[in-house]
């Protein structure tokens, strides 16, 4: 069996994270994981202010990718899979986006100026995949719950950042109601995170597209730690 965390943040890029990308990699490797997906907060979310305020599209893309690239370099050094994604934000809906790269950011400099619907269309047009992260999370920074079942591909039905298990249970109900594939992730921002999640597969994944296919085909087992409080 092979273990992957699908929702991980880095201090280089996410303003609310304290764990550098390379240290995240070393910790997951030590805990027996086989890979992680870096999903830092996107340019329209809680990324580092220097990224959000940068007006040069190339420099902005370089800054945004720093956390992932630091993690990837360490992963390559120690033999650990690291893939790229991000967490796009839309008025309370956080959309984990997989399958795109830095070049896509450079080719779509207006990505934060278009509607969420056009964003989803572009992602899908270019081969990307969208998972609705913690769709029923309640928190001070979230003013309302927004659901986008016609624009997203799957639902994250377990997230370690959901302190009330009811939030995960509602996500399960939502996915079942709309027939959405399901996945899980830690939403890990800190090296002190005591509980980690993700997915288990029966075969090793070589690319982020392997992960996407495994979710589509219901070939992932969700990692659900006990006592999610």
C-alpha cells in the first residue's frame, strides 16, 4: 500500500503556514508516506502578501511556486514524490486544483480577475481537476458555505482542519447526493500537526495525473485518523 497526503501547505507561499516545504517533505517521509501534493493558498487567497501584491506576472508565478519547488527539490534528493497544486478561493469555497503547472499561471495572468465559473472552465479545458476542499467548514474567516457541484470534479470528505466531525459528515452526504468522487487530506500547515490524513492506493502513483485517475475510479482508500477534535 502507498500513502499520499493531497492537501499540504508551505511557509514559503501560504501566509498561515509555518512549515517550510523541505521540512514538510522530510517529516512525511519519516512517517512512512510515499508522496504529498503541495496545495498552497492561491493568489486570490491567503498567500504571502508579497505574492498577492506583485504586479509582474512572471515574478508573481516564481514567488508563488517557491514552496512547491523547495519541497520538490528535497523530495528529489531523498526519493519522495512531490506534486504541484493550489487552493483557489471563491467567497467561502476553496477549490483544490491539480494537473496544471507554472506555465499555466504564466499563460493565464488574468486568472484572479475572471469569475469562478470561467476559472473552472479554463482548468478543465487545460486538463486540470478540481476537488472542493472541506465544503462544509465553518470558521470565523468563512462568511458562508458555497457549493459548486456542477463545476467541481470531486469532494474532500475528510479534512483534519475540520474540528467538528459533523463538517466531514456533511461533506460525505453532499458527495453522495451528487455522485461526486471522494478524497481526503490533512490541510497541513505546520510541523506540529498531530493528525495527518490523505489517501492510500494499492499501486504507486508516479504523477499527479495518476492520483486524479485513482480518485475518478474510486481507487483510493481514505486515511481517517481517530479522535478528530
